[in-house]
C-alpha cells in the first residue's frame, strides 16, 4: 500500500486528518504545507465555472486542474474526484481512472455512492488504485441537498453502505452533511477514517472547499466557516491599482525599461 495512504489510515483515533480542496498550483502548494490530503474536488464546477450541478464537470476539466494541483502538492496525499458519468461500470471506471492517474500522477481517486459502486470500488482496489468513498449528500446525483440521517431507516442504510465500502477496500470515506449522532456511529464502527463536511467534529478528519474557507465564494451553507475574506483583499488591491494608474503613480521609473 502507498505510504501516504497508510499515513492517512494510521491517523484514525490518533490525530485529526486535515483536508482541503484545491484547483490550481499556487493554492495547492500552500495547502501542501498544512494538509494531510488535498482533494481536486468536482465542486470546481460550481466554484469556478458557475455550473448548476457537478454533473457538467468533464474528465478533461478534472485532468487539467489536477495537473496544475500536482505541481503544488509534494507531501500531502493528492486525491482527484472522478466526475459524474465516468464510472458507471467497473470497466469504464478502470479505464477512466487509469487515464486520470496517468495524466495527473494523482495518488488516489474519490467516487460518490454506496451499494451501487461496490463492484467498481472492488475492481479499482484489485488494480491497486487507492479509492476514497463519499456518502451522505451526493452532489453528483442527489436532487435535494438536505442533511442525511434524519430518519432512522436512512441512517441505517448509510451506516450499512459505509461498511460495504470499507469491505470493498476504500481507505477513507467522506461523510457529507450527516447527522451528528450518525457520524459518530459510523466513525466508531468502521476501521477506516471518516472525513466530515457538515458532519460534526465526530469524524476522524475534516474537509472544506478552500474557496469557501477564504471568502472567495458567496456560499453560506451552515457547515462553512469563513476564516478570511480574500475577496475584500483583492478588491482593495484592484481599487488601489486603478487609482494609481489614473493618477500616473503607477508604473514608476523602477517598473519601466530605459536604454
Ligand atoms: O467536490 C468536492 O469538493 C468534494 C468535497 C467538498 C468533499 O467532494
């Protein structure tokens, strides 16, 4: 097993696993100094391209952003989201995942789903490909984005699916918007780490979309905490630039060339 994957698994019950998304090199290189895992999430569809759904994200888009991220990630485990409709069957998944790994040199891939993707996970794992699971809200296929585990039956189904995923060989599982007591039950009952987003501090690790965390989106989902307002910083800098250009304060002689 890949050493970086082992390191993630070994953190369970020892120290929290720090994960964030990245879509490009510079941001990825900053995250690489602080994160255990950097995810090229298909959330880039809404964050960067204004797509209504992650369904519109293509393999080419994921590959291009992942190549950029790879330039910034040396230490963390780099995981790439397989986009919608690229892993409908084990054969299709294997072909597309191999392409993603070949082109991006990522360490692992993430797939959304439960029971329906078990044969796919098994095929990938058999081919020595590290797979991260993703249950709870499934942005690629869910119609409503409400938290999961409100009803007992739904909670039992999700718990069961995490066990199936674990047995199929995933090395960790994202729990997206899962009710607090259910995320504890899942985290306690499976051996691989759980990575929460909107699923309470019961999880073994946490993930957020970096653009949400630094104030580069207008998203205000309950689970987001904004740690900085980078939009404001950019706005201030652009205003200053505009004013200096107008007043001929920029560029100065030191920014210009002279024979
Ligand atoms: O696409 C994404 O960014 C994700 C994480 C938020 C878990 O799947």
